[in-house]
C-alpha cells in the first residue's frame, strides 16, 4: 500500500486563510496554552495541527453543524484545544483569562476533556490509548447511518505505545474506514522516555493505513494532507517539538509533563496575541464572535439516532418460548434478537465470541460489516476486547445501539475501557457476558471468576442477570431502552423458562428482584436470595427445607443487583422482611449478593479463582453449589 494519500479531493476554498493568518491563529492558541500552563509541553507541540484542523478551511470542524468531528485523545495536554473551542464560542460569556483557568472547581471545563461538557467534546479522554477506537466507532456509525463527515483523532506519540491504539488501527483498516483520519503529534516524548519521530509512518503503513509524515509546525503542510482522501483510513504524522515556544532551556525537553516555572514562559503580550488570533478567526467564521458573547445560542444538536422506543414496543417484536422450555441463553439470545429487532439501528458486536452469542447464523445471512456493506447489522471483531469496548462507545456516540457479546471471563480485559469510554460518559452500550458462572473447557484463566464483582464496582453501569432466555430478552429490552450503559450476565447452562414473556413484561423492574411463584410465602422463616443459573438449585433447596425441615421459605430472584442495592429500606423490606434470616446463593463471588443482605446473613458463592473443566455437574459438586450441598450448609450453619 502506498505511504501517501491519493490526489487532493478538492482545492482549498477561496476564503481559506492565508499562511500568515494561520500563523497568527497558531500564535494566539499557543499563548492561550502557556497562559493556562497545564501540560504546556504536549499542548504546544500540537498547536499547528489544531490550527490546521479547525481554521485552515480543509475541514468542517469550526462549524458546529458541519458534520466533521474531532476526538482529542491526548486529553492531558488539551490546553491549546480548549483555546480553539473557546475561540469558536464553546464557552459563551467567558473571556480568555477565565477560559484558561479550566480545571478549577466550578469552571465549566474540567482539567481533562469530559464528553458533553461543552460543544465539540466528543469523548472523555485522559485515559490514554482509547481515542482511536472511539473515533473508529464514530466513523463506523456515520458510514452506517449515511451521515456525511469525517472523524479526526489527534493522538500523542506517547499514547501510541499503548496496545489498544494498534488494535484500533487494525480494526479501522479491516473495515476500510476512509472517513477516519489520525493526526499524530510526534514530539518524540513518551512522558519521560524518548521516542523515534520517524518510526510512526512505517508502523501505521504496516497496519494498512495511508500514511504521510509532515513538519508538524508547518500549518499549510498539515492542511494539505488533511485535504486529501484515500480508500481507507489516513494517518498524518506531525514531527513536532515538545514545548515549542518555551525558553530554550526547556524547549524540546522530556521534563514538560506538568506546569513549567514562570521564568521558562515567554514574555508575550498574551491578550494582544489572542486578540489578533480572534480577528482572523472571526473574519473567516463570523458566527464565532456571537457565540463567544452568548448572543447566538444555537439549539442543542438532535439526539444521534433519534429517540429510542419504549420497552413495550421492543417487547412487542420479541418471541417467547413456552414455560418449561430449557434453552441455553448464550447460544440463542443474540441471534434471536438480531432477527426480531432487524431494521432498528442496532449493531451486534462480538470479539471472536460469535458462536457464544448466537450471531453466527445472522452474520452469515446479512454479512459482517464493512465499508461496502453498510446494511449489515453484525460486526465481527478480532480478539481485541479493549478496542471492542471503546469502539462500541464510539458507535453509541454516533447514534447506533451497540450490543457487545463476549465471554464473561474476557471482560477482565476491558474494565478500564468500560469505565472510561462507556460508563463515565454514560453512553448507552449493552454489554452481554456469556458463560457466566462455573466451568470452561479451556481452563480456569478464562473463567468468569470475580469479573462480576469488578463490573459491579464501575459507577454508572447497570448490572442485570438472567437465568433463562425469556428473562434475558426482557432485560435486553430494558437495557436497550434505558439510555444508559448496562451489563447483562448469561449462564453457561440450559435453564428452564419459568414465565413467558407476556407475563414477565407486566412485572415491575425498578426493584431489581422479584419473588418466584410457588416460593413466595408471605410470612417466611427464611429467604433465599439467588440469581442466574443458581435459581433452580435455590428452588430445589427451598422445597427440601420446607418438607424435611419445616421451614416456610421465600425465594427471591435478583435480576439487577445494582437496582436492588438502590432500593429504599422500606421497599427492600417487602422482599427481605426485618428479622427473617436470609441466605444468598450465587455462582459468582458470594459478595455480589451477600453485600445486599442484612448483616449476619449467610452468603454462598464461588469465591477465589473458581474451578474449570468438565462435566459441569462435577464442578458444581466440587464447589458445593448443588442443591443438596447448599441445603446441607444452610441446615448446618443456621442450626435448623
């Protein structure tokens, strides 16, 4: 593949700023970054790239409705970018001094970018290495929905030492994302180590990208590369100097990863330089001045993808197996839902877990997504879970409804991506974990083990667990219409359907749990709290405790531990009456349900590293999680 992009798609517009005007803008943005003095080294090296991206006329980033997007992935060094956004009116009613004080308590802009804080912040960044995946997701969503525009991702070369960047690079090439452009600020510094500025072109080229290296402080050269198009993703490597414009003693130094001493800042007239830059910007973008003063308040952009239907509407499209049917949920859910929800902007995703999700037949029918097949709703991914999570976040931000399937044990690989790319910005991504619980032929390291506990610890992530296929469909519909990030845990084993979908759909879901028909005694001696596949063992145990030990027993099935945990005490007591002994029974760490019970309750679960192998019945015996073992432990420890 050629290392240079194709011929320019079109000449620059007649109203494009001159080289001298662009230099004036760059000087003003650099002065803003130095006035902020927050990571000025990395901020200063990207100034010309930002000037070319926003103000050269080669993109539509300066127009809030222009259609192009920028993911500023090196969020720790965002001062110059914040200056550009401020100049374009993203912080109305503020002067440059106030804008440069970002990060202080009460300031509208935090120290590192947070999605939605001000217009133009597409992604919450600062956790390095996730931006290219997110940008690829935005580009994919735009192509799938027919939205015109390009997605630009500004990366630092230090973050390009993160493995996820190369997972994303491989994905973008495989999908042929010709509307994706990476701009790499190659200042030769990976925090405190030296990096080879000239190595990045060969690396991106090796991953299939159309790549070119330019002088990163030559705005015209960068703009010329941004104007070009190719048949796949494009990478523009900008050779820059860290701390460009600082005193000679520190310019280019690897010691610029924090604020610099005042004596190393140039003695510029900051106000005059910023004023000159604004004169140029306003000449070419006349609406910017009105937005800065707040006299022009454009309406908020429409919700990407439109409003989601309510849960009832989604459930009306779903089929339900009859009660008593034993269905392996992990091998049916994705495929059935993909067929039932066809025509909606759902994107079914799986990193090498197609067979565990039921999506293989659907993928064969409609094809996996690529640039030429945008009608496909299945995206088969490589074994790159971290890329998959941030990619899903980007597609959600672009208006799709991503549903990502993976074995629960593999969610260990993407915890930070779920936390930073999905849960923190509250993007509605549905994560589905298959093979939750005990047992796997591949060994203990792919077991779910404590993955559910780790996912429970991520703020803002709603956690659901379904024992059978019908409950899984109900919870999937709830998650898809809740407009918030969610995780749905599915079991290994076949679990019989207890209630048809029509009956389940009328039950309240805000409690996070319900009592099971036949085991809902109004005045129980004992409450068994369970979830997932252990529901059946809990019911068997309840029957034995009733017939052999004279106990009145209530069985509570938890379908959302996060919702149950938020219940007010009065409502919780309707499920767990005060003074009644409670026992949790779960094939996850005992703390997941145990922490929801009153102090002194008995918690039975799968702790430690878990047990792997086959047959599965033997694993439950070894772990003490059969109905007989659970009953014996309850009788012994509660003295029944």
